[in-house]
């Protein structure tokens, strides 16, 4: 049987009854075979074309969804802050809180005004001196002042204030009697003067001697360190609080009339919650920066004052001795009001504390404090 016959026998016709019919007649064999071959060739060509076509198509693109990422910069932690012990202000430099205090004796004769550096002191004391004038003891601890003065001679009150703060006393000489007392107290009153630390002092030309001797806190600390004195200390100060002025100030004026040549007054400023200071009716400003002297706290401290046997000047005036240990009456002015209480200082090396009538500490507002040291019978007033 030929190849064509074999293909032809593959095709059968089925009748409706399901019987097989005769095979396809021979004359159809050639056409059927040719047709089958053509179909087979076409099928092969189609398959080949489909394979070729599929290889020409680009690879399907896989859609990628970009995930939006937001670059976040971590928030740096807030810098650590430390409290200045004598005025409660904040600093990021811990070493500032460990500065050994400087107690600088500053002139307040009319020819010495305006003084420099007073606005930057942590605490300022004022007390009577001989000749119906007052003196200032400016205490610098956490803050620096590029110009301080005029610096004048020591007084007996320095023997009380210096050990209270474990400070260095800064002055320009002293009378023979006071000098003898200072030498006897050298262990707890280290003394820096223009004689033994000349590099720390200088004179200016815009005022007459002896009211023109100036210094700076930086120069003093450098000279002290070079001279073998410690310039660091652990300081204890009063308690502090945030400002809390009342809606209506109870006190707007304070008067501390030391003498006709040293009459001090304060006016309460509600906007800054501070006390604007005047001397002899004139606004008091800092000569170094033209800043108004405006402490946050004013303290009137009543103490025992006696006249010593030490002659302080050529006129024969005798120095005053102040007792700053023990206890006594105190008036604390803050937040436009006055609090009456007691000051307490058990011993020479203790820091003075202020308590109210119930014995509770009187916290001060953060900022500068002026302490008006007055005799027990002094007549201050306020309204």
C-alpha cells in the first residue's frame, strides 16, 4: 500500500446509523494527501512564526511602585542647663556655676558715678560708710563683667561677706586698722588688691583718681589662678522661683534714705517685674553698657551696726562694724509686693537665708538681688 493509500484509509464516513462507509475513492487520494501535506506545512510554519514572534516581543514590564520615603532628621536633645546658685539664672556651661565668687568693693561717692559692672553682678550689697556716703559690695559668680569699678579700699563689712560666699575679696588697699583685721582673717578672706595683683587692675582717664581704678572679672580670675588661688568653688545660694506678679502691684515705690548724698529709691516696673533703681533722684545706669540697674529682688536687711575704733580716712571718721551673723528683721520685695520675715545666718561660713513669719524660706525671683544693709532702727518706707 502506498503512502497515499494509507492516508486515505484513515478517513471514514459514518452514516446516521453509525455504519462505516467505504473508503474514499482512489481519485480523491491525491488531493487529500496534498491537502493534508499543505495543512501540515502551514501548521509547522504557523508554529515556527509564533515562536519567532514571541521572541521578538519585549519582556513584559513589571510595574514597580515606588515607596515614598520621607527623610527624617532626628531632633537633637535639648542642651543640658544648669542653675546659677546666686541668681537662679540658667546656663549651658556648668563651669559657670562653679566660679568662685568675687566680692568687689566699689566706690559710691558722687565722683565715682556712674559705676561699671553693677548690672552684671549676681548680688549687690549696699551699706553706709563714713562721711555720709555708701559703698557697694558687688558679688560676681556666674556672670562676667568686662569693666568693674571704681574699686576702692576695703571696709570691715568685707570680713563678714567674703566668707559667706567662700569668695575672693577685691579692693584697693585699706586703712591700717582694717588691713590688720584682714591679715588676721587671711585664712578665710583671701585678698586681691592692686598692690599684690597689679596685672588685674588699670586706671581710666574719664574720671579723676582715686575714683578711676577699674578691673574685670576675667582679669581677676586669671590673676588669681596665676597667683595660686582657687578660682572654683561649690556655692550654696537661696531658693528661687518663677516670676509671679499679682494682677495689681501692692508696692510700687521703695525708699531707703541713707543720707542726703546717698538716698536710694526703687520704682516697680510691672512689664519686667523688676525694680528700677535711682540714686539721689537720678536713674542709676551701668557705665559699661548704659543698662538701667533693675534688680528682680530688693532686700532690706536690718543688722546691728557699731562704730569701731578704726580710723578710715584723713578726716578722722571711724569705720562701721556690721554684724551679719545671727538673725534679724528682713523685708523682701519681689513681684510688686513685700514679705516681712527674718534673715538667719548661724555662723561665719554659712549663707544667709530668708524666712517668712511662719519660718518658711522666702524664694526669690530668678535674677539679680540688691541687699540694702541698714541699722536696726533705720526708717525705710514703701507705698
